[in-house]
C-alpha cells in the first residue's frame, strides 16, 4: 500500500509561506479546499513541492497539479522531473493530455475541431525572420485589420514575455523578439479589444460538467487580466451560450479533462472565442464556489479509486 493516495503539487514558494498577502492566502486556501474534499472521501492527501528532492514519487498513487507556477521559469528542469515522475505515479489530468495542453499549439487543434480562436500566427524556434516580416505574413494570411498586436510564448504562464504593441513600435521590440524566437516558439495575435472593454471569462468544467465562472478585468491602462499585473476577479453568472461554448471546448480535446478552466471572450468580430484552455495547473477559484471542489473530488474518486 502506498503511503499517500494523492499529492497536491505546488512550488516551493507556496509550500510553507507566511500568509502575509491576499495572494499567498488564496493559494493556501485553494489547496486546502481541495484537500478537505478529498479527505472527506477517505483519500489520503499530502502537499509537496514538485521539485522536492527527498520525496519518493512512487509513494503516491496520483499527483494533481495546482500552484506549480514556477515551471515555465525552470522549464528544462521541470520537464526532466515531469517525464521521470510520470513513470512512478499517475498525473491528474493525464500526462498525454498535459503534454498536449502545455504548449499553445493546441489552439490550432481545437480550431480544427470547431472551436473559435483568435487568428494565431506561430513562429517556430530559430526561424530566420524579423518582427516586421512576421507581421506582414500574418496580415496576408489572416487579413488583420488592426495595427495592434500581442506577442507571447507558446509555453508560458502569468503573462510571461507577453507584449502588446502597435506596428509603429516594431523597432522597439525587435531585439526581444529575436532573443525569444532563438529558444522558443512564439505566437502573434491581433490585439483583441474586448478583453480590455469587457474582460475575460473563466469557466470551470469538471469531467464535462460546468460548475462556476469568474470575470477577470485588467486594471485601467493595462491589457493583462492576471492579478500579478493588477487585474481583478469577480463572481460571474454566465449565459447558457457561454456554458455551451466551454463544454464544447473540453469535449473537443483529445480526451475529456478531469478538470479544466476555459477562458473565453468576445473577439474582434463579436463572436465568442477561446483565449486559453487550462488543464495543467489553472487557478480554479474554489473560494468562490467551494462545492465545485466536491465535484472534482468525486470525479477523482470515481476515475482513480473505484
């Protein structure tokens, strides 16, 4: 018998911090809500940093990714741990699904399966090009009408290396563009004005069942909705159309996720569009709806322990 049924994965910053800020308090609270619901079902739970050198990962049946929010800053180290640990325990969601979702090339897969996304031009690593040439190619391909763009990595989180700029500012971003494409795939999108005007809706879906939603709003003068950059989060009651879009998105994935967060917004054509499908380590805002954690716990028990 394994000592633990599930390890809740975090990063070392959040393992035993002093809850001196609302941000830290929320990270701890979210994990505690999940742990409490799992324990109610008789599941043995512990919480570990993913890079804990002393823990034997074969001592837990499953591991669920939560606040592992340093992985993209240490991606090579994380990738080695991830591949090795997948041989010793079961990841929730599955490794194959995370492999697909961790890189935003998946957006094109979902688009091919009928999910509306912003037109996305991907620049592969070590491509010999310039930012101006990239924009011109994207404009030709997608008939962009705006001169405002967003550039961001295909593997990232927390708005890392996410830049909004006008074509008149290309020269100011050329150096960082060259530095980034030397090592990683980048994506260029026409700036979506409704994200600033109306915010971004995050829809939580567990095993295909919608539970709750929040609205994320950027601070005045910014376009990033993440709280790292002053964005705010608000309770939100979605329409049936929005719920249907979220459920259709998870069902268009290679397999149905145990848990997912579907981020949607109105695109520049006033149609619902997918910003991101998060099935790796999304914030799920259980503090707004603790009952949703019970739905997740029940799903985990049914899928992995019955």
